[in-house]
């Protein structure tokens, strides 16, 4: 079908493409040019500033439009860290940056380290209390806080990963805190589980969204980046 506008012929396909472009553009850039985004977490976030990491991918997406090219995306991840570690360095690594938005992506080590010899995890009640403290300190400064559920410790889809039930427990804590604190939830665990159900037919333990069951592969980084960008479009 062809529509005639003056002397120009514009197909429905082109009209639809233009409409979708402007729709996507409007959704993509609700950020202010003065926004500063901090990504607060553990080694998954520490590695995310590398070229194919999710923070780098988010930076690239923001840089592609003049409205958001000045938005800062700052990594604040340290390997091995848990909720108590984030509390200890909140002022130094996050609040001192004067962020307007903070993604908190923590919980893997709080669960995983409890199962590793010579390491200690974080008990559920301490994990919850720590998250609440982090969130409330940021909210008191007017920061938009986005709380992420921990993703995976093993990629099997049949519940055979040894820490699945524990990780589900901690993800449920994150959801509860987000609801009670009335902040946004980025439910990465649910998104990862659903992706793996569709894309892990051989039920392998690693190599799809992670390189070792925990740390993100290129696909995993892209999935996290895409999910977080959707949050930033709200």
C-alpha cells in the first residue's frame, strides 16, 4: 500500500519505521544530561567496565544520542564483595560521586561464599537489613535506586545447581525490599532463568550467559545491559 503526500510516495512500512523510531527515541531518553549513574556491586560489576561489559555497553548506548551523551556511567564493583562490604564503602565509592541513579547488583557472594571453604556468606536477615540500609541512605539523598536480584550460580535449568534454592531465597529478599521501600526492581534472576529455559536445551552448567556459572559472558553482559537500559527508559 502506498500513501501519496504531495509528490512523494511513502510506503506504510516506511511510515511505521519512522513511527517506531520516534517512539523508541522518546522512551530511550528520559534521562537528564546531568544524570550520573553508578553501578554498585561485586566482581560482575567490576568486570562490566571492560569493552564488552554491561556498563561499557550502556555507555555506548547513551553516547549514541546527543541528549544522553553527557550522562556518566560509573562502575563501582569490587571482586568478592557482599552487602556488608557495600555498606562499608557506600560513602567513598558511591555517595561521593553525587549520583542521581544507582543500580545495586549484589548477592552472589552473599550466597556463594557460605559454601566455599574459608569463606563466609551473609545470613538472610543481615542481607535484608544491609540492603534496606543501603537503599534508605541513598533515598535520603534523593537518589533513584534500582535494586537488582542476583543472577546465577550455575546455568542448569532443572534446579540441579547446588545453590539454586538459596539464591532464590535471596532474590525473594531483594524483591521484598524493593516493594517495601517502594523502589524499582530489576529482576535479573527471573530474566536469566527464562532466557536459559529457552536457550540451554542441553542443560549445561556454564557457557551461555556466564563463562563459569557466575561471571557474565558476552551474551550475559548484553542481556544485563539491555535490561538495565529498559529501566532507564521508564
